[in-house]
C-alpha cells in the first residue's frame, strides 16, 4: 500500500482490511518508537481519503501520487476530513522547541465540530493520534467516548510506543497492528532516502546505533554519531586506564553549543553497552548488564535533574570502560 520500508506484514494486513467490505473503525499501531508507525498512519490515511474521494482512481496497492488533489490538501494541512492530534509546542512562536507534556482534553474535544457533520469529500474521514500514549487522562476518556460511539465514516489510527500505558478500554476497542524493529540494512535504506547528501560511513554509523528505528537515527543525524561511536569503542576496548579518552569525550560534549550532541550521547551510550552485552555470556555478560542498568539510570536522570554534562559524560564513559 505504501513505499515504506519494512513491516510488510503490518502493511499487508491493513491493505487487506481496506479492500474488505467493512473497515474496523479504530486501529492501534504498536511497536518501538521510530520504526515508521506514524509515517504508515499518515500514508494509510492519505490512501483511504483518496480512495473515498475518487473511487477506482488508484491502482491497487499504489501510493497516492504527487499532484493528486487529496495529497495536495493533506500536505497543505487543509483537508477537511483529516485531523492529527499530537503534543503542541509550549510556545506557539517557537514550534521547533519544547513540546507540551501531553495531548490535552481540549485537543480531543476540538474534534467534536467535525464529528457533528458528515465527511466533506467522501463517506470517510481519518483521525491520527501520535502518540496515544501522550493523552492526558481527561483526553483519553474523551477519546474513549468517540471509540465507543464512533462518528459515521470515521477511522481512528492510534500510534502507540507503550500500549500498556493506555486505558484497557481504549485497547479493547481497537484492532491491533504490530510493527517491529527494522533490520540494519533496512534502516540504512531509509536513511539513504532521507539523507541523500550524507557520507556512506555516517549512514552506516547511524544505522548501527538505530536499534532498528530509522526515526531514532534521523534524530541523531548531523551530530557526529560516528565520532562518538569511535570514542566509545576505544574506551570499551582499552578500558581507558588513564582516563584520557573519557576526559576528551567529556570536554567535547560540555558547553551550550554541544547540547544536541550531549543529548544524543545519553541516548547512544546505554545502547552501545546493550549491543556489547548481546555478544557475551557468563560473568562478562553480568558485567555488561550491570553497566547497562547503571547507564540507563544515569541517562534518565541527567536531563531531568540538570546534571553537569561534563561530569555525566565522564561517569557514563566509565561505565563503558567496564566492558574491557
């Protein structure tokens, strides 16, 4: 149904449901963050809206082409039968900065005027919620009412990275569509398409550290992941007995200008240790697992508690050094 890479079983299952006589009104797209669930939801919404507006106008399984009227409206954010709910920027004048902690009840209630009328351009409308995990309690309850009594012609696509956080009653009213992590070569293919100017070695480094999630790799693009990966490998291999590599890395990631790289490092270092653990057994495995648990806890506390970046990187690199 789309040109998305990977998760062909999930794509095929939804495509088959679309071709059936009746499409379930609510779908829960679950799986690791960054594997393409939201991209699939948008592509599926576009296909459903295009088919609804122009029956028989698309070849089976084909993407909605550039220049198609439905695509033009969706891309412009002006399609009357398509809505996306996501966390909003805290400051509307700075949309690229911090986002609100949750999708609010007011956002969910803002759908009601649309539900009070029939779809405008066909018999179908689509609502994407990215991610449903971010719904505040009141918003989740408001959404539940819509799922229990779905507005005519409305399809809900709920993206979820942690479905266990959702209300059981929401999960029970959705059909499950499971997405898995991509293989490293599939991640690399996605990155080649999204980062055509990137050097091959940078693509390879991003793919290695993505843990099967292209979205995660894209967040780290341009942050010298290759350099951080090389530094961590040197520390893990040598044990860095004189602390020289740790000090160099800590200094490189300190300071306001290095803040994006520092945040990426906090994400990458625990994963680096986890990958090392997969190749171990016996006592070396326990060392790696203990180091990973400590690194994960430190990474989780570092930003929330505003820990000193230089000291945090030095401590985290010391955990990597235990792998020697």
